[in-house]
């Protein structure tokens, strides 16, 4: 699978970074973050992001996780894959961040 990186993208303020674009496919996440691979079937490439763990309880992220469980099951090997478009993922996280997370 071809993985691209969106360097420097994050809906963040100096004190609160919700999502970080991954610098490299093998780099470990910083403490408090989980790596996810995002990309829908209609996209040629996927992108790897670090998602702040505290976002996993947000309803919109739970919906994305349920989509992943439906498509891939609960026994995914390796990095968690989210089967939505990259733009949908970015919009979802930005929407959560804009509501004050």
C-alpha cells in the first residue's frame, strides 16, 4: 500500500494538538497518541496520522472506529486502519477540535 505523508498538518493550538501528520511510516507516536492509517477504497494512497488518545471517546471518532470494525473486524494486525477518505477524517477531527476538545 502506498502511504503518503501530510507533513505539518494538524488542527492545533500551541497547547493542544489533536492530530499530527506522521513524519515517517516507521516513526513511533509521541506519548498520548495512537497511529492510524486513513484512506478510503476510492483513494490510491493512505496517510498515516497520530491521533490524540483522548479523541477516541468522541462520538464522531467512535463512528469512524465502528466503520473500521465493520470493514476489517476487531482483530486488525499492525496500525489501526480507518476506511474513510483522508479529507473526511481531517474534517471530522477539525470539527471535534473546533468544538473545544
